[in-house]
C-alpha cells in the first residue's frame, strides 16, 4: 500500500503518523515519544530514528520519504535550521543529517505551514469551501505564525519566509520582538502578549479566559480595553492578509483561536481596512487541533 509518512517535531514530543495515500483520511499508524531536547541535538536525531524504526516494525514496511513539521525554518540558502524555539536545532543541517540517519528523502517545513496544509486538505477548508485554491493558516498561541497553501502545496517562498504573518509589523505598542524587530503581530496578538497588556492596564495577572469573562460581564475596564485592542489589531492584521492574497479561506489554530469574538467582531473590524467595497472574508476555526502538525507533515 502507498503510504504518506509525517513527523511532528515538537519541543516536548515527537509524533509520527502514517496516512493511506489513496485515502488521506485513513491513519494507518500513529505513535509518539518524548523529544528530550535538553539532552542535545544528537539525542533528538536518535529519538527520531528510534521512532521511525518503531513505526517500520509496526507497519511492516519502510518509508520512501518522510515529511517533517519543525518549530523553525530550513534556510534554503544555508540549508541549516533557523528560528527554532528548540534552540539546539538552530544552525544545524537537519535535513542532511536526517537523510543520512534514516536513508530516505526528508522534506522539512515550518509547523505553521504544516498546519495550513493539513487544514487546507483535511480540515476546515474542505468543509466550508471545497473549491478553495488559496488557504492561509494562522497559529495564534504562545507565538504567532502563518502559512500559505496554493492549490494543495505549501508556498514557502524564495527565502523560506512565505506566510510569516507573525513577524509583519503591526503596532509599536507591542514592543521588542525576539526576532529583533519591534511591534510584530506576535508581540500584539500572541496569548502572552494579550495577557501582558492586561497586566499593564490592571496591575495584576489573569488568564485569557478570565479576562474574556470579565470583559463580557462588563465589570473590568482593563479586560474590556484588552479585548477591544485585540479585536482592533486582529482586524488590521487580517486585512493585510486579505489585501495581499485574498485567500479563499483563513483558518485559525492555537489557543487564542478559541476566542469566538475573533470570527465575528474581529472580522468586522478588518472590513474597513480591506480594499473592496463589500468585503467577504471567510475566517474559520481549525478542526484538526493538535493533529494538524503531523498530518500536514505527512501531506508534504
């Protein structure tokens, strides 16, 4: 049987899924082991090799190629990893090392790109707009990322930064970003950034669900200021995607995607910034959850 192999390489766990290429909704094998990144880069490679061997034994066949979702980007010029929050992977020739270890062709993409691909082919996009040709995937959680899928393929770009919505300039009030710039989308709309703004306004820390509840109750001006700022800035950031790509579907994942106001008020706030008299922006919540990374890796 023809199979698609994918591995989601996270900071705490490495997960492998094998899909039936003739019916991509059919998962033949799914298995995970801890990353144990604190033991170094070589140990991560050892764990990947160990997991692949376990799945080979369970499935009874070897892969022809494997797709990898990673917490960073493979630089197409230097062929080394960059921007990984699992920092021991940075500056390492991971694709070359994996191919040498595993003896198969390996494809590497950022986890946001894999999320977008999975939701474009298996998740939300086919449910709401089966004819979608351009799908933009957004991850809004601890960080903010994005990915572009055109006609079923990830568009990584010449420099490997295609879809990097999280590092488009949005508002200086976000402050410095780890990338070296100021006011990136991530500094304004990530979960920690939203909570930090509330703390600045209220003088105390609260979780986002608590902040939302206090806003809806109308009892906390700082909570309302946080939510209003989030909606206004999300609208501006959403309009950038729409004016540039005009995608058929925009899918949101990550913890912040659970805020229902984004799909109503957030989309409405975008409309005044969109270059058409009657904006029609289809923004939906993901349906695959944590599975999107490993499924997207397989679909590479």
